[in-house]
C-alpha cells in the first residue's frame, strides 16, 4: 500500500492520469489484515478536493471505484475501508528514542530526549586551547550545530587529544531495546534550561529505567560566551552563568532529537 500512497501524494500538485505497469496491483491494507486485492488497473486519476481530502478514481475491470483518503481513513465506493495507523505521539517524561523526552513540538511527534544518566560528573568545555569557536546558537535543536562547530573549531584552534564536553556527547552511543543511537550532542543553553525545568519528571523516568538523577551541581551547555568562557546552568537553583572553559567540575548530560 505504501507504493500507491506515495503515487497519490506525488500527484497532488500536478493533476495527472497515470498508467501503471500491467503487473501493478493495489493491495488494500495488507498489513492491517485485509486480503482483498484488486485487478491491474488501466488508470488512476487523482485530484485535490475541498478540505484537503484526497480522492482517487480507480477503474477495475470496467467498474469505477473511488478510493478516498481523509484523515486516517482509506475507503472505497463499495464500502470497504481501513483506518490507517496514527502517528505515535510523545509526552514529557516518556522513555523513548534512546532517552527521556523533555520537549515535544506542537504535533507531539517530534522533540528532544536526554540520556537517562550523566555522561560525566566533571569535564572541561574546551579541547585544551582557548579560542572563539563561534558556537553561539541558542534555542531548540541549536545544540546539535553548536556541537559540530565546537569540535571542528577546536581541531583548528588546538586539540590536545583529551576528551571534553562536546566531543564526549558526539562520541556517545546508547543502545535501548536493541537500537543503538549515536547522534547525541551537547545541549544549547535554552535546551539545558528545558531539562532543568523538567528535571523532576526526568529523574522519575530515569530511576524507573535504570538511570540516575541529575546532580545538584552545574551542567555545561554548548553555547559559547566568549574566548575564555561558555554558558553553564546550576541544577540546584537554575542559575545560568558563564564558566571558564578549562573548569573540570561541570557535569554533562547528552541530548538528541527525534
């Protein structure tokens, strides 16, 4: 069914008649248990109608059938219908996508998770040499770009080979339910505050899934302040301020997007 759905969606913007190959079959929701198969069809005509519903007319052995998709329902004129599975949605505190959800967008389908435990209880921000990395991003998802920028900039500025906050997150791999997630990064200042705001919920989920609570100490963000300093946040009182990049008593909790 994936093929015909893709075909139909591809025709939305260009009202068009498509002649499939003679061996092309439409399988109606085989994955949902339906076994009904229609004969090879000479044409499929798709048009966009009011309210954004998609209607497709299928000629099957001279019998015109209207195939309609509206919302989650796929139906035929003859009365057959299948309800398509709804996209999964998530809430803050869910254990999913390798970690604990601490932010979701308006659809509930995408957001951010943090690891269920700290990656370090004390590590420096820089790679051993001071310099302006231009990792100034702040806001949702911006920590990922910051992390890439920091690592690239530190190679150019000077990297003594020892680990540091951004690299530690970038190198992280976490396996949950047989899936290995390897796209972790150091959160931006804004993302770090989202974790602080939801730390009680995150701690509860972490404890229930073999993780550990946030410390009451400080955590690095990936947002640079200047040549010598980068932003951190206290997970005791929520204060955000700048520390010298060489400080090694600051914690790290990696995040990833889904």
